[in-house]
């Protein structure tokens, strides 16, 4: 055991560090709206902060409220999403904006259960919005937080697959005060992002190193078995889908489906069926539509 102070001391040390050193990210501004926080959470899913930042700023300037986005066409959301990846998130965010506008008076809901009823909002996003936008006390656990908890609490070099116990671990560390708990959630994410990183943790800069079970055990190489690696992007159906989406984002008018299939082939394909497979999957996802023999964004 390496903990020499109480959980309250741990939380205070981490919160003090975050207050001093946290990155200046616009969605952390105390004056930012719940809608702005919801948009950031959609964009940050599986996407790095530096890629999200310019898209988020442009999005909030164009659509500062759910009603502003709801009044625009879904295709404009997909086009503005640009190359953030996983473009279905743009469609989901547009649908959520419509739901917020039509069902909740244009106000982002403040409770977890209602947020979960919105398109594209899962348990993590619902807890994050209620915590960071409304100051409620919930454990919020992302990939970075899970790594911190694995090392800090369990003495493991890395986190395994997500499990309900992750939330229990975080809940046990949260300060009782709602405001301090919200800061602690953000601080744990920040620690995992910039200090307690996957490949090169900077333990000398960690404000809670004195509590870390992994450090106390001598940094054992005891990471759980890794999940199967994602297939390479180059040559994948995702890349071929991206070529079609890029063409349609640039287009000012609907295009011939044959042109979309030709775009899919630029740069090469793995097999002759790949362009059609990619095209059909985009249709199935609602990211493109056919109308009067032409293809366009939804």
C-alpha cells in the first residue's frame, strides 16, 4: 500500500493541480452553454482534442443553439463535420438538436434519464453533460480516466475492457461536494491525457503519485490482454466511404451515383465489390440519399 493520506487529500491534490495547469479548452469556460458542452462531447468521442478544436469553434459560431442547428438541413451538419471521422455523429447531433428544440423548448436536458432519450447520447455523454454543464455529482469515466484508475486503484499498467466497476471506482473517489466532484472528473481525464499517458507516463509530474498502487508496486508489466487491433485504415471500407463523403461534401448539387463509385476507386480498392459495398453502407447509415436518380448528402 502506498496511500499515506485520505481520499479527500487525494481529491484535493488532483483538483489543485487541475486548477493550476489545465489546458485552456473553450468548452471548459465557466460561461459556456450546456449545448456547447453537448457538442464537444459528441465531437470528442474517439477523436483527439487538437482535431476537434477548430471544428467545435466553427460549429458553435454557425449553430450557437440547438434551434439554430435544427433549422438547418442535416446535410449541412454532415458537411460541417468535415473530416472528424465517424460522420454518423453529425447526423445524430442534428437529430438531437431537433429533439431538444421540439420536445424540450430548446434547452438541453439537465438529467441523465432525459438526456439518454436523445439520439446519439449514451450513458457516458449523459453523465458528462449533467456533470460539466449542470454541476451534478456523477462519476464520469472516459478512456483516460480508466487508465488512471487502473494504475491508481488497482496497480495495473493499463486498463482492461470497460466494466461497471470503473464507475464504482470513480464514485468512491469523488468528493462529496458537487462542484469539487465535477472538477475531479475533469481533472482525472486531464491527468490521463497529459501525464498518466498510455505509452510514456510522466510519474514525476503526477500530483497523486503518492497514492498510486502501480508506482508503489514498482511499475509491474501487468497490463491486461490487449483487445484486437483495429484493421488498418489504408485500403479499408472506411477509407473508401471517406472518398465518397469527401466528394459529396464538395458538391453543390446532387451527383450521378456513378461519379460517387468512381470517387470510391480513386487511390485503389481491395476488391471489385468494395466501392459498391461502401456506397451501400453509406445509404444504409443515412449519410447519403438517392433522389430522382442522383446522390446527395441527407
